[in-house]
C-alpha cells in the first residue's frame, strides 16, 4: 500500500527533480508533485511525495522532518485526506433557520466535536439604527401646529379695516379743521 507524504515549508524555486533526488536517499519515490497556483503558475511552497512501502515513508519522515533544504527547515509528515470544505454551489431550497444546516454547506462534522453555528448574519452597519425612529420621509408633526404669537397680522374682517381707516381719517380731519380755523 502506497503512503503519501506532505512536504511543507519548501523554497519557491524547488523543482520536482530536486525533491526526487533528495528523497531518493531513502528510496526512490513513486510519485512527486509540486502544486502550483492557478492564477500565477508559481509553486505554492509545498509538495507531495509518495512511497510504495510504508516503512520507507516512515524512514523519510524521521530523516527529513526539520531537515534544512535550500535554507529552510522542511516539515515532513504523512498527508491527510482532504477534508470537504464549504463547496461553492447553489444552496438547496430548505426551510432551515440556519443558512448551512440542512444544505450541507458547512462541511462534515468531526466525530466528538459539535457543529459550530454562529447564527444569522448581522445587518449591515448602516442599517443598525433604531427602527422605531423611522426614516426621514416618514417624519410628521407630533400633534397640532402651535400658533405663533407676535409679528404682523394680515387678515381679519373687511369691516374692521374700514373702521380703522375712519378713525385715522377722523383724527386727520380734526387736525386739518383746527389748522384751517387758526388761519
């Protein structure tokens, strides 16, 4: 049965042939792979090396873990199976209260550990104001408008306006008559 090893903390200029040569000191590896970044095409700083014999793999781990290669100490251990992380897919139509509970978007739960659910998303920061205040468009006066006192008053009955002018005219006539009598 083949055993795959994870080799971490590699220098970015390491090639597959250099790794094959390094690990061939224990035994010739059956498989060497240096994953590269999808966008840049540069190595990601780790590799996978596979041996056909489990005893050779154990010997390689003992020999090369913390071994300095190209100025960096290697981290060599047995590779674990890739855990299913949250996949990018359309959510299934479920009536669950929690976003990933029934749709399986959170990944599998490990044995002995509870699944973590952090609750629903918080509202955006701009929307955290008190909802009872309402928006600016919905504001209205909170009762009848107060009457303002002071200032000029424009209005009233027309009869009152005529009475005022007569009173003023009377006073002016009285002065005019007095002035003509003195003459």
